C-alpha cells in the first residue's frame, strides 16, 4: 500500500521473510535478491515501488546494489509471479507486491500509485479476445489530480 521504506539496515526478521518469499517461488536467494526482497516484503506490508525508489531504499539500508541490478531483479520477481508490474505511462512502471485482482489510483501530481477499493469496481464486459489468445489479467489504473 505504501512505497515508504524504513531508513535503517535490513533486520534479520525481514531478511528471513524475504528469503522465504524467494524460496516459495523457487528463486535462488542471492545476497542482493534477499536484500531487495526484505525491503519489499520484510515487514509484511504491500508496496508499490519503482525501480528507482527501491534502489534508493537499498542504498539507505546500506546495500550496495546498482540500479541495473534492481531492474533485473524486479523483472525476475515478476517472471516468478512474486510481484506485478503496473505501467502507468510509457516511461514509468510500478511494481506491486499485492497479487490479488484490484484497481489502482494514480495520483498524477505526486507520481504515486495506491490501491483503490476493489469492491467498488465493476467491469461489465471485456472485448472479445483475438483468436489464439487467453486473458492474462486486466489492470485498472484510475488517474487522479488534486482539485
């Protein structure tokens, strides 16, 4: 729900939770993967992060990891089904640790993605899928501006 991170070193409990999260998906728990996983899920809270915000959090926690490694690790987490990528425009992606189907609010003036109440969303019908295609998922991003 929040992309705020603690500014402290990664705790042993967070590292253990991160390692277990990786293991459930069959990913090898390298030092850098464990550090990033601990930042993402170590406190049990859902997050929407950009690669840049996760990179900054890693550095604030004393982890030496390159931005390229953060991008590659987030892609690996997506491929393993641990997180979802939410594209809000052609140049910015957020990564969501909450995996159930739910819509998002994107605050354009803040560049912030947050969960929207799923119970208030109704999709009456989707277009017919092209032959040879199956539905993977539907992302709903509702763009907002402050008035």
